[in-house]
C-alpha cells in the first residue's frame, strides 16, 4: 500500500489504481442490488440483510462480484456477501433449510455445507462433510434443526473445499434469555474478511509451489549494513546464519497478504466506507468478527477507547484498550462512546502491515475521519519462535533488524531431520529443561523447525503490537465473568504440537497430516487438558468443534472460555475441555489453507 499517501490533516490520498478499484467495487455491487447497507444495525429498522426468528431458508449459489475492478464468481447465501445476518434467541429451536443452487460447472464445486462456528449442537448438525454428514449436493436441501443453548456473537461459514474464501460466510447473533451485564444504545456487526480474485484452489496450488510468493519484504543488503552499524558485524552475521539454517525469513508473518487480498468490512472495501451511525454520547456496541480465510487484523478506532465485554460470544469482565488483535475465527464485542467529533475511523490493518480496511462511525452518512498510516512492518525474532527470552524481541518492532542482546546460536532448532537424526529435545538451556517433542517429528521431512523453550505468552499482545504507545489487548486481560463451568480437575493431559514445513507448505499436528492419523478419542463426560505447542514460525488459530475450550492461565487456573485459541509462534498454551458431545468433530487450524494442507484432526467422543 506504499502508493497510498497521507495528505494534509492525515487524510489518505489513494493511488488512481486503488481509486478505480473502489469505484468498480461500488458500481458492481450497486448494479447487482448488493450495495452494502450503511449499517447492520441490530436495533432499528432498515436492515434488509438480517433474518430473525426460528425458520430460515438459505440458498447457496454463485453470484458475480467485483471488489477490484474485475468481476469474479463468488459463493453467496441468498445472493449476498457476507451472507445474511442470522438472529436467533437462546432457548429456541431453529430450523434452517439450506439449499444448494450452485450452477453446473462451478469452479467452486458441486457440494456445499454450512458450519455454525462455536455453536453447541448435535454432531450431525455441525456441517462438516465427511465427519458429521455427507454434504449438500447440487439441487438438494439439508434441514438443520437444533436447540440454541447459548448467546452471543458468532458466525457461520462453509466447510466445503475453499468456499469460505470465495464468500460463504456470515454473522450470527444470539439474543440471551437473561439481561446482559452491560448497557448500549446501538448494536452493530463489524465483519472483517479477505477477498481474492484468484480461484482459491489456484491460490492453494501457488502456496504449495511457492509459499513465499507474497513476501515482498525480505531483508536486503541495505538492511544488513544498517544492522551491522547498529548491532555489530558478529551479531548480524550470527542472526543471518540462524535464519539461513532454518531456510526461513523473519519477514514471513503471513502466507497471503494484501499483495493478493483485498480486505473487506461488512462486504465492502475501504472506499465503500461502511458506516455505523451514532448520536453523541450514546454507547455503541460493535461486534467484531474475523471471518477471513487467512488474515489476522489489528483493530483500533483512533480517538476512542474500546471496552471489551465479550470474547467468542462469552461475557468477560470489561477491559478497556486502544487496540486488539483478532485472530481468524475469533469474535470480540466492544463498547465505545463516541463524542466530541462527528466521525471516527474503524481501522483494521493486517498483521503483516501490507494493507488495511476501514469504515466509519458517524453522526450522518457520507462523513469520514482521517485514516491512520499503516504501522511499520515488524520482524520475527528467535524469541518470537520460542528460542529465547521475550526480551530479545523488543528491538524488532520497527522492522529495523534483530535484537541480538545475547548469543542465541544454541537456541535455534531446525528440525531434528536436519541434525543427522539427533533429537535436540533433551538439550539443556541454562539449567532449564527444553521442550520435548513427539517421536513422529524426528527425521520428519514435513517438519522444518521445533521450538525449544516455548512459553504461554498470555500477556504478550503479539508481534508488531508491543510497546507501540497504545494499550493493546492480550489474552491475560480476558477473564470470564463466571467460574470454571465444569469445576473438575482434568483427568488427563493430551499434548499436541503444531508443525509445518514452510517451503513445502505442509502443515499438521505432531508432524502428521490429517490423512495419516487416527482420530483423537475422548471418553464421553471426561474433563481433560489439551496442551498445544507451536513448533512453527507462524501463528495458528486452533478451533475445536462442538465443545468449549477453557483457556488456563500460567498457573493452570481457568481464565477465559473460548471456541478458538490463538497460538503465536513459540507458544505453549493449555485449555480444559469437557467431552460432553458425542460423535465425530473437526479439530483444526482455522487458517483455511493450513487446514487444507493437513493441520486438522478428528476428535471422536465415545461412551
């Protein structure tokens, strides 16, 4: 986005290319009758793209869409992107008749599905082809029917092939039976997604052939010289050697970024300017949903504090921040109180700092506020990847080179396959035992690194957000408003390692692909602890279907209930699960292409 300049007063001057794209997006949407509504107001009239009640008819089809100046076929529900906002009520039984109207010869396939993300329901209603049902074939209608057992902000999406990337996603709001523990005057959904003009299957193929295609920011000779001047020759050479041994780059923060993606807010580009209206002094609830395929967003509203009141649909003790990172598939509800000016920018930049999408909170239509500049791009460090103390990462946030305050040469750990089969898991690090690894990782050509000193990182807001002058949300700040709903200590621990090979774009658990492993078996009614260790340099949002994931703090105490647990590089996090849902369930990374490349398991709950 380097061609997008900040003009006087902080206003963004867009390149002609981006301007034309914005016009094309608006023109195409308007021509199709899909121009995004000014606001998805959950309170108030005029929202034609919301459906409520207990009876729903949803038709999945193919609709031409234009977000970039080029018209492409999208997968839509009832003709729209995002799919209609569904509004249910806790305690009711909903009937959803989902019909497959995909045309013959569609590049997106002939089968479809809808998964209700984070919703507790019978396994045959979960919507995962091959696990919970056989999918919905062309011309068929599948009847989903279940009782709504929860409340809050959720979403729904396809679990068939790459259809989620092509537009099949929508917001889902469940009204509670009991009054909510906070007040608000207006209520909006803010759904963040990523769009590509490429056939998603072709994008996946490109990732398999050249996973670094979108990494335009690799370090240069100029970076080397500046690092030598700042850190010294020995430290700089040592840093480059470390990364070279792992055949990785510290600029590789995301597999796909704004060089391929156009980011959307409620189905429109930044130039489309989604707008939520307010009156000065009102409390406005914003329900943020990350429904993207591969993009982490860092969200802030310059000039406004945001009070987080719910995470993944579950109430948390209010915590006020300036900014938060939202992983793929997560939801956060915040309360803001706009006053003192007529417009505020809702700003969401991608984690790799290659692009953004923005909208506006305003007192009337047509207003905009200044759009902030994208933050400097960060770089990964060995500490980020679990090969040293957190202090080693502090010097990296400006993207100016490695912080080499101590010798990390003994800390980097390419996979044991690259050390003549020697298992480094038993090595000692300053008297502290290093992380052990499953035998399936040893000598494994699909594992290119292992983390040797992982830590929970619950109080770490994430790479690119540390010490940025803003108060940024971290998991340690989230505390459910209720105690552990189960109350039992876990009866056993299950440790799983998130593994991958960057060049081969191969992903899995314990070095094994989905196609290679037996289901993880749970006993009905048991309380267990899942321990995740991220052995990769990528961040992974891990989602267990059908059951809650009760995240623990560093002392093993219940912290916060979620349906998606984010796992930064080099992290080790644990959460409790009550196996209270019989059947076969999907358990996977919610980065779509990581899941398709093998980072998925079946969890089978049996009596």
